C-alpha cells in the first residue's frame, strides 16, 4: 500500500515537472515569436528603385549607425571608382538586405552567389549584373517582380542597371538606381534604338520625343497614324484645327504671338496605342470659324473613327487626353490664358469608352499649367508653373477632380555645401549681411521648391523631382531632390539629391 502511494506521489511530481516544462516551452515560444516579430518590424527592405548606398572615395560603404565613416585620403577619390565596382557595391548591399537575421522567410535569400558586373555603357553608367540565390520559401511571390527564373532550385537573375552617382563633394557619394531592365528587354531596346525606333506591340505614344512603330505623321496637311511603321492610316481631322507644338525657335508653348510647328502636335494632346488612339483638337477660332473642343478616337487600330464634341471652348491652350483602360478616360483642357499669368481649366471623364464625357471638376489653381498626369480613373496630379512664395505648385486629386490637396514633400537636411549667408541674400543676391541681412543657413524649403510633373513608370513607381527653379544657387543650381512613392502618392520616400544637366519633366 505504501509502495503504491510512493508511485502515485512520484507520478504526480513528474507530471508537475512535465507541465512546468510545457508551460515554460510555451512561454519561450510566445516570447521568441514576439521578439522575432519585433525585430522584423525594425527591418526596412527597400525596393530596387528606392535602395541607395553611400560610399567614400575608397569604395567603402558609409554607415553612420554602425560607425562606418568616410576614409580621408588624397589617393581615394569618388571619380576614380570604376563603373563596375560601383555596381558591385550597390548589388552587394542590396542583396544583403534579404540575408539578414530575422528577415521573414517569404522575403529571405540564402546561399547568394554573384558574378562581377560587366560594363555595357560607361557614359551612362549602365552595367550587367548577374546573381543567383536559394529562396528560403520556394512558394514566395515576393521576388516575382525581379524577372528571375528557377534553375536547379536556384533563383537566377540578370539585370541591366543604369545608376546615378550623386557626388556630395566631400569624398562621398550616393548610388541611386535610375533604371533596371531584364537583359532581354535591354537587348530589344538597343536593337530598336539602332533602328531609331522603339518596340511595337501594345506600346503607348503620348509624345514625339522618340520615334516609334506606333506614331503619327502630318504630311500634305493630312494626319496619319501607323501601328507598324509602314501602313499609314488617315485620321479624319482637318489639320488646321489641331493643337500644334511651338517651333524650336520660338521657345514658347504655342500661344498667341508664337511660331508653331506644322508637323508636331502638342505633347499630351494625343494618345496612340493598339487598344486606343485619340486626338484632341479645336477649342479655338480657326479662319473665323469657332471649333469646339473635340475628340476623335479609334478603339480598333484606325479601322473606325468616332468624333465627339467635348465642350464649347474656343480659347484652349493646354490639352491632355488619357484612356486608362477600355472604359475609363480623362481629358483636361486649359483655356482663357492671360499671357503667362493665369488660365482656367476643366476636367472631363468618360466611363463608357469615350461615347459620353462629363465635366467632373476644374483645376485647383489658376496658374499656367505645366503638366497633368492621371494614373487611374480617380488619381491625378496637376503641376503648375512655379510662382515665388508658393508652398507647393503640385496638387493631387483622388476623386476624379472634385477635390484637390497640395503635395508637400517632407524637408530634408541640406549637405555641407549650404551657404553660410542670409537666406534672402543666397537666393536672390539682393541682401548682404553687412547691409542688415540675417546670418542664416539655407533651409530645404528655400532651395528645393519647384515640383516637376510626376513620372509614373511601368512598375507602379511614382517619381517627383523638386528643382531649384530659375534662380537656384545651392550647388550652383544643378541639383534636384528626388522622391518616390509605391502607393500612388499616399506615402513618399526621399531618395536623395542628384545632379541634373537639364530640366526634369
């Protein structure tokens, strides 16, 4: 009887011990899961277009958080670093993001192998990079946008990267990626450039900046469109009614008193693609006859053309048309321009493929329109000529033009080249400290204040450049600040300052 009691007591103790171990295990698992989740939340995995690396003249990566600072050496110079080495540095650091501890399995790489970068064009900093890795989660869709292939259980990528090296002029520089193509896409692009044309297919043309298989031509006072570069299709529009671009000698945008081209349409006034081709015209008095703002479009590659009157406007100066899909489209017209001071504007939408158009709103300001871009049927950006004193010359609508809000970018810190002079003196040159000016360093808003028309690429990345305007003096006025968004402008990430040789559009 005593023996049975001892056995029962021992089993009770063992049971309690096992229960304690199980509880301790559960607590450990819970704590570990919480800890790992907390560490994962701290990680910031940047995309290829938003990831940057700052290096010194010796090619060392600068990381102030981990105590890595620039090397000071007369022999080490940013200008001496080769194009391929810069690319190798960027790729190493970019891939290291996905091999860190605590990276979620769906976003993690292991056993990364890289080949040295091959220079394709040293003038444009274009290189070919190749690497392979094992996906920790072979079912993950996270890397689908990387244009890679699975070969013998390894994920293989080959990219043609064009990068920009932003020189800070203190023996450091930041690497930014300007463009990434697959090797196949780059090869096609180079082939078409050799033919002085772009790829055909479902290409969209909204500007004659580059010749394309899909294009228009004005010849003998007749408008033609082609989709294959050979067969020319007549567009039923009187060329006298078309909005023509300014000639290269006028330097203006085709308003009153300027010389206009007889072969080039205003950029934005047309769209050419295999799914929809559209031309805006009219909105003017031609040879004494009032021609209302009118759209001529075809959704079957020019077999049939439909003409519809948009509005009885006769002082149109700015034209924008964009079919976003086979149903939704937008038109913006700027009119009643008062020299270079102001103009009114209207927004029209269609939801039935162009059959009917309704005015949904007006532009948010009366300044001269620099450019408009709609990225879907609701979200559009209006960029105006900058006037001194504006807190922003860029507006966004998210309800098809019914309401607008200003787009104001988060200010950053200017680098060490910021002038130690009064703000007003540095910007305008009109005030000197000895004449009573205030000794103050330039602030971000004093320098980067004029937004350019946003750029929306095929990867869904929206890019905005803030420039210094016509009187910029910071870094000799040759730098712009770049911001990007991957959510259509809901949130923005500062990418960096870069040197510009021409105005960003």
